[in-house]
């Protein structure tokens, strides 16, 4: 199972969270299966671990102009850091 880890700063957490929640249907339609939202170690930093159904679809979604524009409109304070992972011992599709 592939995972997508995203971290970035937000200007206003409540505004960002409302946009994040409103965007859940788009994520699901593109292969997101689950997500876990964490506070980062820096002020106004969020960290999200997404479980995705397919690694190429996760990469395509994460690299899309649509997502970049959505993140900016939601009040991201910087460019997100994005990493892709597969569970140890399992092959990502």
C-alpha cells in the first residue's frame, strides 16, 4: 500500500482545515483511501499521512497544478514537502 506524506506551514489553521475537509471528495476520487492529520513540531505546521490506492495515481495527484493551486488558496504558508512511501515488505502498485 503506498503512502503520501505531506508537511507544510499554514497561515490560519481553521481556514486551512475547512478547505482541507472540503477537498476530501476530490482526494477520494483520485485514489486517497485514508488520511491522518498531525500537528507539526513548528508553529502552524501540519503533517498529513495519506494512504493511497496506487502509487502512480498518488504521484500524479501530488504533482498536479490543481492541487498546488488548491493548497495556496487554502492558506498554505509555504510549498509543501512531499514524500512517497510503501509499507516495508510490500510492493506498491
